[in-house]
C-alpha cells in the first residue's frame, strides 16, 4: 500500500493538533497520547521543571523503536538554553489508514519543506505563511480563508487547505489611558487613527503589517520587548501592542485591556499543488472532511 509522507512540526502545539486530529480520524488515540506526553515531559526537563535519572541518550533509546514504523521515533535537537544542548523531539511515525499509510515526518520548518517540493502535504502555523509569502496590502487580512488570495502563484505552489482549530489569537492590547484617549473601541480603526509606538514580538513584524493593513501604519513605529522581558509587560510600558492571547488573564495582570482579535494563530494543512496526486488528495481529505464522514470511511 502507498505511503504518503506528511511534514509536521517536531514539537509544540501545532504537532499536538495534528496528532489529535489524526487520532480522531483513525482511532490512534493511545499513540497520539504517548507522543504528546513524551514531548511534554521532555519540555519540562528542558525547562528544569522535572528531573530524570537517565541521560538524554538513554531516554531516546527507550522512546524510539527503529524496527517498527508504526511506533514513534524521536531524535535530538540542539536547544539554545544554557546547559541544555540537546532536547528530545519528534522524528516520525507511520499510521495505517484506509487511504494508505500516512507517515508523519518531523521537520524544523514544514512550510519551507513544502516550498522546496520535499512533500505534497504538511502542517505548520498559519503565522509562518503570513511571515513568508502573503502580499502586504492596504486592507487588513483577518481570516485563514483569505490567505490564499494573497499568495503570489509565482512565489510558491503551496496553499492553505484548512485550519485545525487550535486557535490562539493575535489580539490588540492597550493600557486603559490609551484607549480612553480616543474614546472608541480598541480595533483596527483605532490603530488606523493612532500615532505612536506599538509593541510587538520582532518575529511577527510582517504578520502584524498584514493583519492591520499597511494603510494603518503610516504614523506607527514598532517597538519590541527587551531580551528576557515578557511581551505583556513590554506592551504595558509602551501603552499599545499586539500579542497572542487565549483568555487574556496574563494581559489583565498587567492592567491591559483586550481589544479586537486580529488573526487566528492556528495550525493549518498545507498542500503543494504541483506535487498533488490522487493519493495525497485522499490523505488530505482525511484531515479536511467532516469528522462523521471520515469515521464512516474507516
């Protein structure tokens, strides 16, 4: 039976979203839970929240089974934290489905792996797509569905197929005094009429330009948190900013008001259209079609 290789992140929320979606469609919940719990444990070790009796190489040998492709494999990734040069991350696993074997393959940058035609299918954060390829326009971009309209076909063959719903929003945050200065809702129009500094994470500059729209940025200067400074604390110092929020509880701890949700930071299924095959289309449908339909086909 044909094996379809799918690029996925090596760790973090996007990988968990992929594993959970696949588990609901294939009944591999135990496998997904094993991979997720292993990586969360290793993350806690890296952060110093857990201790382990064995060194990282012995743990890696215990986790991986190189003789059985349907068992997960892990690998070591160099970590940038002092004293933590190696971290266990996901490498690969093969899942049997009625559409052929699906091999999830860990990549540091799945989206770029699709752009270089290594894969027909893959998953990555929608944020990266905005950072890499969407055209900046005067009008703001606000939804996952709008992304493909802003991708130049001469730039890449990769398109967004669907989101997985693991949503964290890039949200406008401001001190009450800044909001009161305009006496209007904290939304894109607020920023359009605002002149001054807006604090953002440096890696999201192009994304913020896309979701606010370039027409809103004429009188805006971006500032960034200092090394080691929490984003919400830096936004509180600046007065206005954009950051990822779920409930906004941390923002409120810094006396920040929550404004408009600008864009969903979500894991998305990506397809390289020039690499598409009938089999890859079937595998893509495993993730995109309604759950009830997917389950009926198993």
